[in-house]
C-alpha cells in the first residue's frame, strides 16, 4: 500500500511539474508574420462596394503594442508596391490586454481596406494617387497587380520586421 501511495505521489508531482509552462520568450521588438488576404481580386473605389482584409500574426516580448485610444499615434503601416514609400496607409492597433503574468503578447491582426476614394485604386499617369479613382476613365477590362508591405511599431518605437502580402489584382472598371 505504501508503494502505491509513493508511486501515486510521484506520478502527481511529475504531472504538476510538466503542466507548468514558461512565459513566452519573445524579443522586445514586435515580430509579424503574414497569414492571408480574403481574396486576390478587388474592385477599385467607386465601382463596387468592395473591401480587402489582410491578416497577420504578431508577437511582442515586452507587451507594449497599441497606443492609447485617445492618442493620435499610428502603429500599423501598409505600403503600396506601385508607388514610392510615401504611399502609406496607417492604422491604430486597438488596446491589447496583457496575457498572463508575463508581459509577452501574441495574436492576430486583421486590417480592412474599404472602398474609400484612395484605398483601393488603380494608378495611371493621368490620375495620380492624390486624385480620386475614376472607374470610367480606364480602358475596358483594365486591371493592376500590386502588393502591400506591412510593418508595425510599439510604444517604445521598436519597429517590426517587414512582411509582404501576396499579389492583389485591382479591377479598374
């Protein structure tokens, strides 16, 4: 009987030790990984009611992602491949609660680009980026292929790695 009790106590001790897990050991700089887009073909602004969803995962070792909702700071940067680095769409990550007793956080972010005058738009010499999209101004069947590069930053101004979406076709008209 004593051997059974000792064995049971040893077994329970081993189970308890194995069930303890270490806090995640993420770097202080955010790290992101591209996951998916909702579709590879979108219609430009003003033509159809369309939107593009881009999803990526993140980790941050010191858990300082997301600024106060009262702040005007942005922390997600999407750069359009068809123009220079000045063509950037920005977003603010909503408040992220800390996970567990450690400060490391992880999760997924989905960014939605809706049909606004500048978000999903074909570019031409006659209609540069600063102009609204004009669906009737493109030849029938015109389309453009592009992609986004994405980067985020935390409150300590640590920038993440840069990721790239797959190619996206924009139907101009």
